[in-house]
C-alpha cells in the first residue's frame, strides 16, 4: 500500500517485565557515547585547524545520528517513530557531507569547494530529504509505510521509491568518494601518513560496511538502518588517528597548503596548463607579470598572445608595452610523454636584461659603424691638405667637412651618454606632471630655427598634461623631430599631432623618402644584427625612451611618400 496522509500503525501491548530498550538501541547508544567522547577530547586538543574543525563536525554528527536512530525504535507511537526516522536521516545526510568535506580538507584541496559548488553538492541531498520528510503525503520517496510496535522495539517498514533510492546512492557516493580520496593520498605517500590513514579508513569504511549490511538484509529489522550500530568502531578508528598519530597537528593537507603558500609567494610567475593549452592555475606573481587578474580558464593564446609553446625548455615572448618574459616549460608527468601533455610554466621578467643587451648590441654595432664612417671622412679630408701646398684645394670646404664630421661624432657621443643614463636608471622612471603641449611647441620652435627650409605644422590641444619622465619624453620628441627634419630634405613638411584620452598619442609624420624597411623592422622588433643593421640611431633611442616610459612605438610608411611615427604613452 502506498504512503498516505496517515501512517498505519499496528500496536501491541508491552509486557510488564520487558526491558525498557532494545538491544539495538543499546548499541546505538554506545556508538553515540564513544563518538561524543572522542569529539570532546578532540575539542580540548590545543591545536585548532581546519582539519580539527571538520573532524569535530564529522564525529559529532555521527553521534547525533546514533542517538536519533534510537527514537524510532523506542517511540511506541507511530508519529513520533516517523519523526525520529526523519531526524535520523537528516543527521546521516549531514554526516556524509561533512565526511566528504573533511576528506578534501585533509588532503589539502579545500579550495575546490567554492560556494557555488557547495550549493550544488548539497542540493540533491536536500531534495531527497524533503521528499522523505513529506512521504506521508505522496509516493515519490517511500511507499507502504507501516509502524509496528513489537515487544522489543518499534519497527518502521516501507519500500523505497525512486527519490529515496537516488538519495541513498548519492549519500553512499559521498562517503565512498571521501574515503577514496584519503586512501589515494596514502597510496601516493605511503610512508609519511600511513598510520593516520589506517585510523581514518577504519572510520570511513565502517559506515560503508553498515550500509552494505542494511541493504543486503543480513540484519534486517524493518526499514531500520543499522549503520549507527557500527559507528563505535569508527569512533575507535578516529580516536587512534587523533591521539595515536597526531591527526589534528599534521596531515597531507599541511604539506599541500605549504606547497601552495610557497608557490603563491614565489617572485617568479607560476602557471599550470592543461592538454588544451588552458591555464588551470596561476600564482599572484604570474598575474602581476602578465597584468591580468583573470588568467585561470584562459588559453595561452589569449593570455600571453603566443600561438605555440614548446613541450619543454625555454621560450621567450613579448607582451604589450614591450615587456619580455622568459618561460621555463616543464612537462607534467614522470615520463614527460604525449599521454600526459600538461605543462608547468615558470615565468621570469627579463625585460631589463634583454633591453640592456639590446642597447649594448646597438651601441657596439651602430656606434662603431657611425664612428668609423665619420672618422673615415675626417681622414679623407685631412689627407687633402698637403703639408707643402695648401693652395690647390678649397681649404674652407675641407675644414667645414671636418668640422661637420667632428660635430656628428660629438652628437653621437652625447647620445651614447644619454643611453648610458637610461641604462643606469632603467626601471626607475621619475614621474612628474608634464605640460605636453608646451613641450611640443618648444621642440618644434627649436627645430624650425635649425632648419628654416623645413615646415613644421602642429595640431595640438590647448592643454595636455600627463604624468611622465619629462627629460626622457623631451629626448623622445626631440629625436623624432630631428630625425624627420634631417631625413626629409629642403622644402619638406613635418606634421605633429596629439590625441589625449586614457593614453596620450603623439604622431609625427613627414613627406621625406621614408625609413628603409630593413631598418624599420630592426628597430620595431628590437633585433639588431649584422644583416638587420640600423643606422638610424635616433630611432633606437626613441624606442628605448618610449619603452622606458611604459609606452608603445610604431613606424609605418606614409602615402605617397614619407614616414609616420606614432608613440602612445600612459597618462
């Protein structure tokens, strides 16, 4: 018969000399007392950790489960018996959930239990419990509910319906999963926490055995769950784990947490990437290096803007603003084979080192080239001056050529000194308020006086201020204007334009012959080499200055002729 709004009861009269409690109730009571004893001793333990707190929840709910299971056996009244059964089911559900959470805390993986996941974890249990608690009004949870008062005990009998069956399977799955996690930890490190694991496995496997005995019908008393009768064994196992192996002081979770803290406090970035190339873990340093607070669940392509990463070894790549990172790639897995393609990336900021190396290479090659060229000019013109007859040559023209070459050398030396200052101060930019419009007007006026045949047009805001290093910014603008004026020739035109928003964009264009593609690419990529030799030393200085200011730098051809240089600097 299906459950209805009323609970069927088959009453009997208790005999005058019948024992006041059933034998099963006594065993339940013993389980509760032992569990509460262990809980009390654990509560008095001086160590307070997450392991200790969740252990107390587990063993206290075990005790509650055992005590509440006595009510249906001793009620003698149908309604009280069913209410006691509902309370017992609630305690068993909480105990199972607490055990699963405890296992995660014990192995050091409490972090996987986000608030959303905890809600999803609890939801099936809540639905099943509500179905059971309201069983007299429907047949979704149980059917054929009867309560029989026997001489020795009150016995509830019912058939489980789909909702309760699913709930029972779910509870058993939680207990089994938690026990499995603890067992797996012991297998991975059998020497360090073997004794602890033995005690905990006794506690975890005991209710599983009790559920198995209940389901099998070996000890069947109606619908009574005899699992609480086995919890005294679990209490002994827990007691051994606590007092025999210092469970509350140490465990694998301590090692995992220590490892997590060590990784989190690394000055180097730390990324874990799965087989899909998706970042599954990142420490604070990685977030800071990449300047992204939401690296987790991003692909490497999105986060680092790289298409492919080697399976192992070192890889170097550039981020926005010219930042250069070096990644040490290590495969995950003992064999480093294709069956386990996850990777760990250790990130290091090598921007300063790479920029210093880049500048030294340019100074070595470009300056050597320029100095040698100018000295050759000086030597050639000096040889035109005979010691005995100076009338045959235009001594004024020769002298002017020598002076121009010497001036070029002096200018190159001054630029080299400026580069040296940049090298020494790299990463220590002095920030102050800069009146950009006024600075550009002054630089343009200076260049107009030096090259009267060149027209310099400006499109500037009335006022534009930014926080930057004024000396470096002045150097960048001066070099850009100087480069434009020198390489456009007489009668050329230079345009200066500024746009200010979240960033300040300065664009300087000309109608000259343009910068050769080879040299343009060398400066933009920062790859100065013998084949990609850039003689435009001023553009290299612009690149270094802009990167020093934390900005971006680009060079493009202007149609029909000329060059457009654009720099973007943060406000």
